[in-house]
């Protein structure tokens, strides 16, 4: 089978709906609430940062990269007064697996899902960990045996592996976390970029300074849209992100890669139709 687009891009498109249940479905929120978190963002930071252990807000801010100054510190380390990192990760996994089981229905018991979980686990545990903080933290955890849990954990590892590489690509272009959200918003057609859901809540002065900085660098025009240089910068970032995300799939034989794609397609299609929620 020929793969005209980068393998990492194709697999990102297929695995992202699996990871998005972390954020869009009810079950993970319910699992975190059972631990005592009644605020979405407390649960988010506890669940996602749990593999790092009890690190400071400064470390989580650096690793997550795209939160504005002070946002992480509203939740870290206070969340660890409520639960432990081990319990937070377990709750996140439990909720995500429950959501996947509900959304995927009969697909859960198919040989295709078991095959996808097997191959995704092989890929997700094969890449170098150097420079991949979130990936390394997740990889240090046990790989679940149950197929749906294995599918989720492997997809989550690959998402964070890609994310680590994406941060490297952003740093190479001197694009900060809030600036990255601006470029992403424009790339998907949101204008003004300041209305994007991930940044619209930030102080207007902060957003204005970010936009002005991008204009000064020639990446945005006076109306806040991409210049040619800005569009080229975004293209370079995405291309490098794809290139840096290839390593896990090098461990798969060509027939295994074809099997993985074929096995993931009905899973991804079902999750996309449900909006991963």
C-alpha cells in the first residue's frame, strides 16, 4: 500500500480521535470528579501531568508549553492535596477506556481493535526518549494488557511524543506558546485569532502584545492575518513536527503499518462521527 502523505501525519489523523476522548467525553471528567476534582482544569492538569509526578508548576508550564503565564500555577501543585499522581493517571485511564467502550460499541470486541492495540503498542514503545519529556514519562508506566486500555495508552503516548516534537519545532522558529495558538487559529480559519477558545480569555493587553510581536516579525499583516512569511513559518513547523514524529513507526514492518492503518480506520471513523464524546 502506498502512503502519499507522511506516515506520521496519516497516523496522527487516525489516532487523534482516540486521544481526544481525554478532553471531550464525559467519563474522564466523571472519573476525576470521583477523586474530588469538580473543576475541569484541576482534573486536566492532574490527569495529564500525573506521569511527571509531583513536579512544580514551573516544570509543568515548561513541558506543556502553550499555557499562558500563571495558568498552570492555579492548579499545580494544589491538585496533589486532593489525590496522588498514580491515582490521577489511573482515573484518567479508567474514564477514557469507559468512553471508548461506549462510543466504539461492537468494535471493542473485534480482532481489528486488538490488532490495532498490539501494533500501536509496538510503535509507541519503540522511539528514543531523549528530549521527549512527556513521552518518556508515559513510557515509564506499565503498558496495559486489556486491548482498549492498551489502545488508549499507546495513542496517548504517541500524541505526547508528537507534542514533544512539535514544541521543538516551535522553539526552532522562536514561536512561543500563545503565539502558537494564534498561528493555529489562523490556520483553521479563525479570525480574529484572539477569539480562539484557547486564548480568548487572556488579558486583552497580553493578546495585543502577542499580535504586535508577530506583526513586527512580519508573520502577520495589519489585519491580523498571515503574511506569506507567516504562512511559510506555519508550514515549516508542521513539516518538522511530522518529520520528528516518524520514529515510532520505523519499528513496524511495511505489512504491519498497512495492518495498523486498516485496523485503525473503522475505529477513527466511528470516533470522529461521535466527536470523540
